[in-house]
């Protein structure tokens, strides 16, 4: 439930409404929407009747929420959010392209990639230092060494960095280096991790679990926002279906559905969605056309030698060609890249 406060109501009137909510055992979240104060009621509101707030001085309107989520919903905030990552906006008119290797492997590999993707128009650098791998014997990332290399690449190129954090106890460490924390598909419902990322106040890239519904994704985002961290970007990266020709099945419909339900920016990961470098450009064009607020794409100077996700990684040349194509599609949907 959201209470809209009358324009011009006094602080005393607002405090009275908040006091009433607290006396009912509810938490409140105050926000501004187009100059209007909104009080969101948080907690167990199942049995609450709006009448307890009706008639209070200062109350303009009581809105029952149409969706089960609160802070992430467009009922809570009608206008679209823009999440700023190290100075780069995600969610505005310009589509934000994030690119870089699946995993940080060496200074040489990372810097070569960072320089070339920047030249082609990427605005944020990606690279995993803590890698979630299906097999415990696969390369699991360079850990803090990798974070240091990412920070050095940012230093040289000016590109902000996004990197994955897998454990709640690693959030402070990763936050010291990264501009944005990535929570991967496998951890989308690691609730301790969501809590820790919410408390960190760093921008968060939250990827959809490979078997998660959109409602589950939104509830996971709600965890982060419920700690006061509203800087969340959602990522559709394909879900697991019966179809083996692609690594996952990109749920392209997720983009407009999510944008209708939430004010948070929504980006697409064509690399993990397809698992095949040959498919990445076509799916990127589709993502731009459907209205995605950004793309996150894996690029490696020598994909055949990559320590993870080589088959889906683009060479810098192929990435540059993709950017040219995506730039042609963007104006058709009123965007730029
Ligand atoms: C990644 O971005 O490298 C990654 C592991 O992605 P996901 O969590 O979507 O599988
Ligand atoms: Mn990867």
C-alpha cells in the first residue's frame, strides 16, 4: 500500500501518518514522485484496511499495490530509473554497452580487451575475478589479483568496471574495487548475498536465474532495494529450456514485461543467452530493437584460448562490427548507442 501525501502538507501531518503506520507494526519508506511525497508501507499488510489512514490530515490518496512487489514496482515509482555506474548512466536514452572478458586472466588479456572495446564504443568494462563454474576443476578466477587488474584497467581507460561477487562476505572486498557488483544467475536467490549487496549501496547488476520466473527476479531485486539501495539493473541472460542449439533460450519478452512492471533498467546478455559467438550479433540487434536499456557482451582477444566461455566470446573485431550494426538499429526505437 502506498499513501500519497497532499501537496503542501506540513511535516507534522506527514510524521503523524508515519507514526500511525509504526503503531501498526509497519515500516515506512518515503520517496518523492514528481514533487509528491509517497509513503510506502512495508511489512505485513495483508490484513491492513486502508480505512486506518483515510481522513488523516495530509493524506491525498491511498493506493493499493497492483503488484506483489513494492519498491521495484512502477506503482511505487512511475518514471523509469537511471542507474549511474561510475558516471555512466544505464536506463536513459543512450543504450549502455558493457563488454569485456568472461574472466580476468592476465593484465595483457584484460588491457587489450579494455582498450579495444572502449574504442568500439563500450562504456563499462566487465570481467570476472570470482567465477561460478559448473565444475570445481574449471578456472575459478584470479580473486583479488583479478580485481586489482580491473582497477588498473579502469585507471588506464576510464571505463567503470562491473564484476561478480559470489559470497556475502566478499561484498566489502569487491566493493573496494568495483563500480558495480554483479550477482550472477546462480546466485539470484542467494538471499544473504542480496541483503549484503543491498547494504553496500553500490550499483548492482542482478542477473535472472536460469530457472527463475520474472516475479522471482523482481522479488530478488526487492531484497536489494529494501535495504535502501535503489541502484539495481536487471539482466535477462536466457533461461534453460528443452532447446539444445543455444546454451540458453533468450526470453526476449522479458524486456517489455519487466519494463512494464518495474522502473528499474533492464539489459540483455546475448553471450550467455546463446553460448555461441555466431549468434551474439543477431541477438544483440534484437535486444536493442525490443527496447533493452543495455547489453553485456563477452569479448576476448583470443577466444579459442579463453579460460572460460570461449565459444561465446567475440574477438574485438567482431565486437566492433556488432556495435556498428546495433547503432543502426537503435534510432528505430528512439535510442542511441
Ligand atoms: C558471467 O557473466 O560471466 C556469468 C557467469 O553469467 P551468468 O551468471 O548469467 O551465468
Ligand atoms: Mn561468462
